[in-house]
C-alpha cells in the first residue's frame, strides 16, 4: 500500500507541476484548479463520509454475520450509491453557475473578471461529472478493503495522474505555457474542453480500473433494489452524524477556497505581474504546498490506518477496549516516527523546494510557494494525530463525538483564516490559510486524543510521552544540522538554479535522515530501531532469494 501511495504521489506531483508550468500559480491556475477541486469536495460532502468511515465497519460485520457472506448487502449498497450519485451529479451540472458562486470570492462579480468567471463555470460543467466517478471509485475501493485487498485502491490513482499528465502535455504542446498577463486571464473554448474533459477522463479511468479486482475478490455484483429491511437503515443512521461531520469540514473548506480565490483575483484587477498585490497567492499555491507536505502522511499514516481499520472494527465489535487502545496507541507511535522529523525539516527546505518545483508559467513567481510550504509543516503533525484518533472513534461508531470535535476544528480554522487573511496582503493569503490550518488541528488533535483516551480507559499516554521525549533529541539534532548545511549551501550560491535547489533539497533531507536515524539508534528509540531492523531483514531476505 505504501509503495502504491508513493508512486501515486509522485505521479500526482508531476501532474501538479505540469499544471503550474502550463497555467502558472496566479489567477488562471486558480480558475482551473478550483473548478477541478469542487467535484471532490461535493462528493465528500454528499457521500464521502459514509463511504470512507461507515461502510468498512458495516461491510466487515456483514461479511462476518450474514449467511451469504455480505453479498446481498454489498449489492444493495452499490445499487443505492449509483442511483444517488447519478441523480445528484446531473443536478450539479445543470446548476454549475450557482455552485461556483458559492466557492468564489465576491471580487469575481467585478466586470473586469467577467471572462474569468465564465471560464471557471465552463470548467465546472466539464468537471462536475467527476462526482459520480469519485463516489463509485471510493465505494468499490472500500469494498475491496473490507475483503482484505488494499493495494488496488492505492495504485489506481496513478492511472488518473497518467491521463492528466498526457492531457497537460498535449495542452503545452498545442497552447504553450501562459506568459505575462495570460496568467491572470480566462480561457478559450478549446482550452477549456481539453483541460476539463481530460481531467474528468482521468477520474473515469481511475474508477474503471478497480472493477476487475472485484471479480478476483469473489464479488459478483447484481443490482438489488430491495432496500427496505436490508440493514442499510442502520448504516444510514450511523452516517447521519458522519454526513454532519463532513458538512462542517466542507463548510470550513469552502471558506478557505473563497478566501484563496480572492488572493489571486486581485492580481487581475490590479495588473497581473506588476507589484506586490498583483503577485497574490491563492488556491494553486495553497493546494500545491499541501500536496507536498502531505507525502509522509499519505504514505505512512493512511497506509497504516487503512490496514488497521478492519482490525479496530473487529475489536470494537467484540468490545475488546484494552486491545483496541493498544492498537490505536501503537499505530500513533509508528506514524509519528516519520511525521515528527519531517514536520521539523520542512521549514528548513521550503524555499529550495519552491525553487525546484517551479517550471514554465510558474517560474517567475516560484517564491510564492515557500512560506506556505513552511507553515504547513507543523499542521501536518497535528493533523496526523487527529486523523488516527478518528479511526478509533469510527471503529466505536462514536460519530456523534467526531461531529462535535470537528465543529470546534472548523470554527477555529474559519475564525483564524478570516482574521489572518483580513489583516495581511494578498501575497500572504496562502500562508495565512496554512497557519490557520495548523492552529485548528493543534486544538483538534489535543481534544480528540483526550476524549478517545477517556472512552477507551487509557491510550498508554505515559509511553507516548516517553517516546516523544526520546524523539526530541534526534529530531532537534538532525534539524539543527540540516539548517546549518542549508545555510552553508546558500552562502556558496546567491541565486541557485532549479537543479541546484533540487540537489540541495536531496542533500539536506538525506543528511537529516542519516543524523536522525543515527542518533535514534544511539539513544535506543525502540520504535525507530524496530523499523530499521525490519527493513534490514527484508533486504537480506530479498538478497537471498535473488
């Protein structure tokens, strides 16, 4: 799973960097990025909570308790989901102008931005069919997960990214990268068609590629419409609170998108590429920085949590709370072995990462990425803790508790985002949103940990604190060495090229990792040495088998 996620992330980076190279990281980039993000947001709002958090425990229970091994329950879930998603997708496409009005800053009502607003609505019409295919992809993937097949869902996004890369390569070949004022303007119909439909095609391929694995898992889908007294009512009742959780999150994220869209929209009204205000940061910078810093979370935490969720569900179903607590606590420590040093390292290498990833239309505004990348580092650490606590709540079916915690997180995020964006320049819009994200999950992670610890009768907090204390010395030591190395490298070259910056990132990150592992080994940090021993054994085993 981790390997599939890693390759998926790498291909996702290629897509993101090509997109910025083609459209830049100012207003034009935001027009497409926002329209292409809305379908995923709407899918999550409408069905994602149920599919991701509620269905896996219910599918595991149906597989364990139903006489047919959960076959009928699975068929009903697929049938109902397809009917619901198909209907809602059609309505969204028709209502595209009103949908986009929710996510755009009021500055888009300025007559100067009429062309840009028309383009973002056109993009939305091409992209909104993704809602259906996002939903079916996640549903099929979760069914496979419930049957112990985790790999396909991790690898399938690579197909989507491959299609997107081909589309963007074709766009660059036909239209070339945006230059000058083009980075803040609307699009021609042909450009909208290629980018919009190409993006949707990638999601379609991502969904279809999972279907053969259903048969290999022994699942033979047949439409079933007898939803009454089928067990779906219990699932939907559980999903009510999850839907509310997702709604709260998406309301907060809608505010973030609206604020981000205003940062770059100001570029067009004040003169694209001229002066500080015209170089405002927005959604493209925010989302690209988030994609970068989420790498360790996606590779380590998501893979571990996906694998452990069925086990947590079984322990919760058996009311084995002591073992459930042990599993959650162990998963948290395993994830933090990588997340903690990364969170400390990312501010050190942020500027060089920004330099290294900027091509084509984004090259002249590469510095836009650095502050946002740096400020996201601590936020990812807090988010990881909260994310793993949620797995425990979902296993216990405590979705009502999750809702109230998410209300607090969303409230802090919205308040902090509005306050920070309101008092900063347009160029600091994306960094302000990243800082608000970190503040919200700092509060949320502490709150969710304390509540779950009380629910489970403990989470081995003393061992966790001892682990974090042992992690502090190697983490601070490695980060300090990384900072000194980065400072020395920058002193040798005043304006590094992209290649130089990329080599510096690799050198600093490698040195940081070596020092961290060395100090952890000397200090006998058990969780890290166990991982190292496991890897060495696997390498030896691979060598023996040729």
